[in-house]
């Protein structure tokens, strides 16, 4: 209730006025008492960036609270490591999984996330480098070879590594794939099938982070629930995969019997059913691994299975993004995410670059679902002339222009909203200038602090053109900072 009161006061105060600053300060104090230390700190940092004549006592009070926020945040991190309940799959108390009858398991925020917050950082359960990338990326860690020593495979020089360690660690390639390299290069996604089954049969353990480990058999059970559609897979590819897996040096027949009790040494001909099942599931669960470049753009270089990311459902306006360093995936938030809201990822389609009919067709043909996200349900359009805001009196989402005087729903004056929208445009332009000057961190921080100070998502509503540009610029800053790091 107090937060709502202060939000109302902020929206009805002139920007950077005495009442505006004091209301923001009081809001940060309430958030601190609610143990929302990240949000409280963000607001204080925004206040300190304003052109405002602070009296000494008030400035010291804010500094003291900011220091306390930082200390509390560190204490929370320590307490998680010392045994506070965390999600066993994500290694975080801020993410939980829920099961819904129509959507299966989903990743949900247990607590609020702010923009540019790291959700998780994980290595894949299994991953393969695309054939077109073999000559330029390390075959096992996916690091770009131009930045490292090139160590070729001794048996097939077209496969390269960034170090002797990577080459020696890649036992599967050295013992099996190398001898059948001509078959491997043409397999596409079924190459990933080999890697997945190899990991499962080895009964390896994947470490998600220092607090959490995941049994690979549990991963395999999560992957396969549906009946395989064998007809969508080319039989000659299944035959190739089968020949690779039955290679004597791999000792796969004995391992597959141990890992999959439904198979025995006498019915190994049914391995084709297994291959079809796993591959059809990989189509729905695999993530495309990207090489990020400011000059070349985002280039797909391979595919991997990330069980945590696979639990994030699709939205045509996602609230997270995946950034890759080699095959290590870091998921970051691109918007503020309230507690109990799903974490959404993009499966390659978004409403800003694809029409609704194209998105629906692509998602249904590849993933076998009809997208019912908000952009699809409301048929959002990317249009620079569309301005949408939330009336602070009746809370209705309304279309607005600079000449709109009153709310079309309740007839209340919109003068204050129009003033704040104009201020936000000015601040967006400042942030964009910083981005153009390659000051990516400064531009991102300015956007996020302004967003918190103005409570942008409460003021504007989708598909407002400025709000879309705002979130796009945050994404661009995140990619640029990731590349620079």
C-alpha cells in the first residue's frame, strides 16, 4: 500500500523536484524494509544521479542505506551458499519450477528480477559444433580459433581445438567420431543425439554450479515424454548414428542396456526407436549456440542441450536473453520481472521482426504448439507511431498522441503523463548517444536507473514504440557488454 502511495506521489510530482526526490527516497526505504535490497539500491543510485541540491543529512542518509543494501545483498548470497533452500536444477532461490496441465514444466521467478540481472550461467549437458564452424571454432569448447592456438585433431585435420587439453578431453571424438568423420559431418542434429546418448550411457555427472549437481539420467528422463515421429527423420541418418554408436571402442551396447532397461543385448535392432525418440525430443529442447559479434552480428555455430533453459517457455516478446561465451550460456533479464511471472525465452521468432502468421507457422511446424503469448493474442504491431500509456486514474491502457488531452476511458487529464513521456524520450536519446559512443555500461545503467525512477512499465503499456525501443537498447547494450567482457 505504501509503495502505491509513493508511486502516485512520484507520478504527480515534477521531475527532480523536492517532493519527487523525497517520494523516491521514501519508496527506497519501504523496499529496504521489504528486503528488496537490489531495487532499493537502484532507486538510491538514480536519486544520486539527479541534478538536485541535496542537504548533507539527507545525502548521508541515502549513502548509509545504499551501503546497507550492498551488505544485505552479499549476506543473502552467503546465506544461499550456507544452506538456504535453493532450486536443485537452477541453483538459485529466485527461480522455481511449476507444472501446468497445458504447458508442462515452466521456469518461474520466485522473487523479482531487475533488468540486466543474471538468471543463470551454465554449460550444456551435451553440445555439437556445426560442420560449417569446424575450421574456425574449437570443436569442444566452441571458442573462436582466431583468438587462440589452433590444435588440429591428429586423425582428421578439419576438426580443430584451441588447446591440447580440449583435444585430450574429447574422448568421444578421439576414439569414435574421428574414424567415421565423413558420416559425422552430414548428421546435423543427429550428431547431438550421439553426444546425448554417450553422456547418458557414461553415467556422467554435470555440475551446474558449485552448489548443485545433476544426474544425467534425470536429464534423459526429462527429455523424452512424447511418442517419436520416426517418419520425420531420415532413415539413412538413423543408420549412420547406429553404426557410430555400435563402434566396438565405444562399448555402447553394454552401456545402453545398463542405461535403458527396455533394451537388451538381444533386441538392439530396436535402437532405431531410441534414436528416433531422442532426436525428436532434441528438436524441441535444443538451443542454438550463437557467436556474438558487433561487426558480424549473431552467427549460429552449433546446438546444445541446456536442461534449465529448456524449461523456459517461448514468448514472442521474451523477458530474458541468452548470451554465449563459447558453449557456456548466460541468461540475463531484459526487463523487470515480477515475482511469480514466468521466465520467457525466444525460440527464434519475435513480433518485432516476424508477422503473426509467420511466427505461428514456424513455431507450430518446429515445436508443435500454437503460440498464445500476449503479442500473438493481441496481434501487436511494431509501429514507430504507436504510443500507449496507462491512465494513472483508471489504470486503463490507452492509445495516446502528444495532442491527446484526456483519457478516453475516464476523461481525466493526461497532461502529466504526456510530460513524463516527453522526459523519457529525452532520456532515451541520451542513452542512445552513450551507446553510439560505445559507452555501453553507462547507457545500460542510465536506462535501468531511469526505468526504476519513472516506473516506466507502470507508465507505458505495450506495444508502445518508446517502450519497445527502450528494451531493444537494453538488449543491444547487454550483447555489446558481453562481447567486450
